[in-house]
C-alpha cells in the first residue's frame, strides 16, 4: 500500500515515468467532481481551495501532500472530461448507496464553501445525484445538513 502511494506521488511529481491514473479510481472521480463544482461559478477562492484540501485529506485519510497530488490529478482529469458521466459511472459502480450519498454531501459542503450556492452549483449537484441514483429526498436532506454545518469536515464511509 505504501509503495503504491509512493509510486502515485512519484508519478504526479514527475519523478517517475508518467503513466495515466486509473480511470476507475473512485477517489479521483469524486475529487474531479469536487473540482468541477468548485470552479463552475468562475471563482475558486482561497476558502474553497482550503475546504477542498480539507475534504480530500479527511474523507480519504490522506496527508496534505498526497491530497494535493490527488487534487492536481483530478483537476487534470476534469479538464479533459467531456461530461460528468465519466466520473459518476465509476462512483456508481464502485460505491454503495451510503458512499454515493457521501459524495453528494461533499459536493454540498463544497457548494457552501463561499457561503452561498450558485445556481450552476445546484444544477451540477442535481445532475450528479441523478446519475448516482441518489434520491431527491436524500439530496435535499444532505443539502440542509451541509448548510447547517459549522465547517469542520465530517469523516465519510471510506475513512477519515
């Protein structure tokens, strides 16, 4: 496990021969959706960057350097993506219902990072929830929970 993480960090930093990350990595897919959401309104301020870093570290149990490497890889993958389906199909296949709800919860937390939810952010979350099979009721409940949170990041079903 530690060797795999070292290889991943070497690849991202350019120390090893570059190799594309596995498209089936659910962490990469989830973080790519977070990056997409964070940048959809045309602004990606320091508070949003800090929350993204914190979410990735906490939810996936990564140290700051590994989280930054995952965010950079996800940002590159998101830039190359044509649509959200590329990421949601990976998540739907690899995560159970609780894991898919946790992704929607993370997206809501990201949307509220700047204190308000932009209509583009709301639309992205709605589309992702639909593609993941997360019910409208759960999506609304998760939105309210994210809105009510005083920002320490809660751990998710995959660690943290």
